[in-house]
C-alpha cells in the first residue's frame, strides 16, 4: 500500500450490495429491521497485505496522517495460546486513506503511527481489552469513542461488534476467527480478511451511535465513560492468584493448598519463559489431580492420567519437584484456608449478609431496587447504570453522617462517573436510610383457663 493509492484503491465505491446500505458519501442509513441484513464477506477495497517493513510503515503513517476524521482501530491477540497479551496484528482505517494491517512482530515500535494520529479520535470496540497491548507498541489514544460502551448506554443487551453492526447498519459481517492463534505466521488470508472487516464499518457505526446518544440525551454520559476508560489506572495484580485454580474449593487442607501454590507458580514460570498460555502448559485439572494423588516419587506421578503423556513425562521431574516443595512447606508458612485481605471494604458473599450484618443486607436490597428502577426509567440495564461491586461497597460500609453530599462523595470514591452520581445520589441516600422492619406484634396472652366442669 502506497500513499499514491489513497484516492483510488482505498476510496473505491465497493460492492453494489454495500452501497445499498450506505449512501454515496459513505454515511450510514438505518436499514429497516424486517428485511434480511446484507452480508459483507470482504472489505470494500479488498484485504490489504500486512505492513512488515520500516518503509511500508512510514508510508502507512504518512497516509493515515493525510486522512481525515476519526480512525477505527483494533488489535488481535493470542489469548488462550500465548502467555503474553501482546498484539499480533494492528488494524486501522481512516477516511481519505483506507485500511491498513500492521504486523507488530517485525515492527514492535508503532510510535510513528501514534504520532500520525495524535489529533484524531480513535474508535475502538471494547477499548479496555486493547488499550494495554496497543500501549506496548507505542500507541495511546488522546480521544476515544468506544462503540461497545455506546451500545450499553443505549440499552443494548447484546453488544458484540457483529451484532451492533447488524442492528444499526443492517449489515452482517463475515466472522469466524475471533479465537484464533494470531501469533501464527504467516497469517492465513481468511484471517486477514476477518481482521480487516473488524474496522471496515466502525466509522459508520460511530456516526449512527453518536446521533442516537444525542437523541436520547446520553452523549454526555458516553463522553464521561470514554474519558474514564482512557484515564483508568492499570489493573492491580491479584494477590494469591493461585487461589483461582479451578476446583481448589474442594481442598480443605492447608498443606494441599501449599502444593497447589507451588505447582501453580512452577507452571507460571515455565509458561512465561516459553510464552505459552498457562492452561496449555499444564491444565488446572492436572494440578488438582497431582495434589490429590500426592505421589511419593516421579514414577508415582507418572501414573496420574494427565501426567503419563509424552509432553508431561518429559517434565515429570520439574512438576514433581514443585509438588514436593509445596508438600515440605514449614508449618508456619502454610497458606491459610481462606484468603486474608487488607481491604478495609472487604465483604462477605452477599448470600451471607443477612447472617453477618442484617442492616447491611437491608441497605443492599434497597439500593438494588433504586438502581433497577432508575435503569428502567432511563432504558439501561442495571449493571450498565452502576456496577454491582459499587452498590455492594456502598451498602456494606454505611455512609456517616448520612447526607446526599456524603453519598455523592462515596460514589465518586468508588469510581462512579458524574452522570451516575447525579442520577442516583438522592434516591440512594434515601435507600441507605432504610429502617429495620417493625417487630411482629406480640400475641395477646391466652385467657386463663376456668375450672374444669364437674362430671358425674
């Protein structure tokens, strides 16, 4: 792809079928819901070959910089195949230029693309999933439009990209490779076609969503949500991540937990070293099976079903060493049965609130009712109006003194956006003041029994 191709190949009219759903200028028109949607199998200008050289990257940066309007952006990872969450393909599309696919394996520094798009709004679908891997290659948006978040604010229950494109543009996208191993090289042609389609209609979709958000009075909400995604702090690593091993809840012995921890950590080290997903290195089921079998030596471990295959047999000594290390953990270093947390807002499972703190359980029920009511009024799903974790934390640690001002401050502290605080604070304040139920009225004392009647 060269800059000279920008006005010809990249701005081609495309298929007549697609032109029926888009007007001449490329502005989307809402398609009636009754007729079957059009199926878009390939991009309008064809599927571009991935950019793999520095010269091609420079041309792409120049072409994108010369384009106009927002830019559609997507990235493909190899989740479930690789340990890292790095990008293995970056897709971009901008009016006045077209679509470009960039291979970040030979080109790990895409800061030139970032500079070319510094002033543009970036359109992503489910941006929080891709921003981290884009940042790794030097790409960081200054302004964002998230089509998935927009769909949630408009009350959509299904917000997958294909679903939203069909709903708002009347066009079905050829799909099928979302769970592929994108670290594969060379990338198959049909995978590249799928990747290009992911950005093909994002710009048109954004235009429709902006109009709908504006019509419903939610555009300001969306802007706050997009800013929150852009400014979000990096996720805090979980403490004791080994406790998320599937099936660990069935273990009731601290020494068994130490063995799980040791095996999990050994697996994590090996997976990181090989850049292979942990579950492909050793399944959780194998960790649990080895701990329950409690083998006495390497050959004993080899009798455990999952460990008798050729791949795991070669690593049997490594796995047994980790297992033995966990088993030999000194008593004072064994992990507790339950995770200890320093979180001042640590809460029990909601199912136990009535037992632990009946007043908090009443507050939680009242707050949930308020959120459900306002969500229905505003045509939102409850979980998209206020996160369940925020509701629980607000109800668990009562606001004191209970004033709307303090409730607003607590909501903001818990991460609620200004629009959410404005909508909810007054009615949540009232909900937090839910009085305890009246005790049941005492039954009147039974009348004293009279003397027994005399009988003959």
